[in-house]
């Protein structure tokens, strides 16, 4: 499962939830899961079927460069300082 960090500006759509675990093997499937739980979030993340230019996705602490088609894999966690941890964040 992916741990998704919800930015403050999107938290009104999640009822104040700042992080959530969802199933999914791609960013697309994770966004679809988020949409099922928090209707309206998908349109805030996507534009013309791909990630909006102002949306960044990190997988295991590294920015995903393949857009919405990027695959999520559960890798061995890296040793990041706590304030830099982005465990498969959206």
C-alpha cells in the first residue's frame, strides 16, 4: 500500500486528513483510489488526463518523472532525515 501525504491546500477535500494509505501499483490507480475516498481530489491533481504541472509526486523519496504512468513499487526504505521522508507521497 502507498502512503499518500495530502498537501494542506487539498485537505478541505479530505476532511482534514493529512495522510492516508491506499492500494495501487501506479500513480493513476492511487489517484483513482483517492477519488473514491475523497470525491473531487482527482480534478485537483490531473489536467487533460495527466498530472497538473504544479503537482509533484515522490516515490520512495524520489520525484517520479514518468507522470501518471509511473509505477509504485515497495522498495527497501532509504535512510532519510525525518523531515525529508516522503514514503511514496502524492
